[in-house]
């Protein structure tokens, strides 16, 4: 919605208004404004459209997620590096259902830019391993599967990893 620097300016103005309210002996208003300034600061680090796209993906609404991601016009300037990684990660997840070549490009770019959660990184590497397996690149798929297994600390992807390893034995 707003450029990332504008969000910081808005947060600064809200904090200054809160301090002014403290000097005017309106303590309640000052506390409220200081707490309210946390919203633009939070949205600086977590883009609102990416959060809404994640919510749509949880409901398996790919069209809704694409709609929310389409609101981000220029991701290179509007997003910080981790947000750009998640922007590409979400595009990769949506395209992995239809276009494997495009999905591979997005997943590689997401890994390159960085993802903050190990589970997201494991899912991206697992999808890349699946793409490598379909293209008969067994060494690359094996290394990506091993990396995904190391990153999957809660064993949420254990079934998918073992299934892919079994399929690789057949190749």
C-alpha cells in the first residue's frame, strides 16, 4: 500500500504526536499513540499484501493469492530483501501446480534472496528437488532432498521426503 520508507515516516510522526501528548499531560493518548506506531513498524518488516496472500494460500485460494500479489507493482524497490524472497516463494508455490519451469525460477530466486523460516526454505528445496527429479538430474535432487531434510526440524515434510527418495530409487 505505502512505500516502505513512508511507513517509517508515518511511524515517526505517530511517535512524535504521542510524545507531544505526554507533554500536554494526556498520558492515555500518548500511550495509545506509541502503541499504535507499532503497526507501521510491523508492516515495514512484513508486507501486508504478502501476509494476505499467505492467508489466501492457507485456504487453497490461488486466484485470491495472485490477486493480492498483483498489488505489489515493483517488488525490487517496494520490498526489503526477505520480502522479495517470500514474494518469489509464493509465486513459485502457485506456479508449481501448473508450470514447473517458471516455478523452478521463482524458487531459486527465493532461496537466493533468503527466507527467514527454515520450514519455508525446506519446502522450496523440496519443490526444487521434485523439479530436478522430473528432469532426471538425480545428483541435484539428492542433494536438495538432503538439505530439505536437515532444514525440516519438526519432521513435517518427512513423508514427502521419503516418498521422493523412493521414487528416485525407481529412476
